[in-house]
């Protein structure tokens, strides 16, 4: 028997093909699992956060508009608007002066000021929407004199930015939502100045 000091190659398992090895290593590697999970959840999460933001903006805009209408209506209630010769444009400016950077007030706002025969007869309904468009043709500016019941309505067609989630809000064409502020009050017994 002849011995040799040279090492002999041991037969080992056959090496897997390279392509199969890359996929096998990828399947066993857990280092990127957080990135993959985040990628799967990022779009729904960001959409949810944006939907919360959009909903909040709609509610805040409605509250800001209502507050502006209530504050500006005091000018009619105390007779300052009647004595100052206000028209619809000037009253609209007074409402817009109380709205700070929520929406494009001079462009979007429409106002309706009129006298009602009683509080029960006051029309506080939203204006008609014809074929998805806001119809403000019947809006007028006609404040009453002393001790009259007045109705002030102000409306905007607020643009909803996120169309898919915002579809629950949209009630006008062009991804817009009708937001309205209303005030019903009896004017004070102010002195009418010519």
C-alpha cells in the first residue's frame, strides 16, 4: 500500500446553480423585511393621514365661515350696514375680512341677505344644486330696517383635493363641496339715518 502525503480532494455536494442560490439567499435574508413591510403599508398609511387632514380642513373651513358670517351679520343687526350704504359686494368684503387664509374668499364666497316675515318662515336651506352646479341666481342683498328678522346665508364651493377619499364629501361638480354659514336674527331698534 502506497501512502502519499498529498491531500486528496474530497468529493462534496454539487454546488447549486448560481441563479437558484441568489433566490434562496434572498428568501432567507431578513435584513430588508422592515423596508418591504413599510413599502406595503406606506400608501394606505399616507392616504389615511391625508384623509384625516382633508376632513379636518373641511370642518375647520365650515367653522371659520360660520364665525365670519355671524360676526359680519352684527353689522346688519346693529344697522351699521344699512347706515353705511352696504351693498352685496361690501358685505361680502366684510365677511372675507374675517376669513384668514382658509380659502379664496373673494372668488368663492356668495352671500344672500334678506328679510323674513317670522323666525319660522326664515329660509335657512342650502341653495339649489342644478346638475352638480351651485345655483345662486336667487341670492340678493336686501337687509331690513329696525326690528326686522333677517336671514344671512353665505356659501362656498370648497375644492376637495384628494379625489378618491374625498368622494364622500363631494356634492358639486369639479370635486367641490358646498359649505354654508347662516345667521338668523332680529335687528336692533336702530335709528335710520338718511
